[in-house]
């Protein structure tokens, strides 16, 4: 699944893993999702979805989503459980320091 829409020089791959027990979408290092890939995700019953949300809004990066962009995509996909991944330390500190409430949580390791 080709996921990067804003940087035509960097192809990225999203993964849709299906088993008998669950379906997981893993979308990392992307700056958006192509329309055909988004339609596929929207038309699939996804149990868990993980999406790149590296930066805070306003950070200039054509390779990663910010948490507001990622939230909009997760809302469109409509998975049973959705999570943000790949948050930079600057972004995570910014969220904490500014008491920003997020609709979806970052996965912590």
C-alpha cells in the first residue's frame, strides 16, 4: 500500500495485516495516504490502526504527519482501536508542557 502523498520522491509502505483473529493497519513514515489506499482502509474492518504522527502542527516536514493530520485520517479509517506512533521527543514534550488533549494516544514503549 503506497502511503506518501506529499513527497513524490519518497515511497513509503503501509501494511495491512489480516489474520483470522484480527486485522491491523500499520502506517509509518508517511506524510499522507493516497486516495485509493485510504478507500481500501475505510472499506476494511480494521481492529487496530497505528499511524505516524511525528510532529506537532506547524513543523515543516514533508515526510511525516503531525498529530492533527494523523487524527483526521484515523477518524476516516474508523478502526476499533487507533493509536499514534513515531512521536518525536520534542512533540511529546510539547503536548505534555501545553496540556494538549489528544483524541488518540501515542503508543509508549
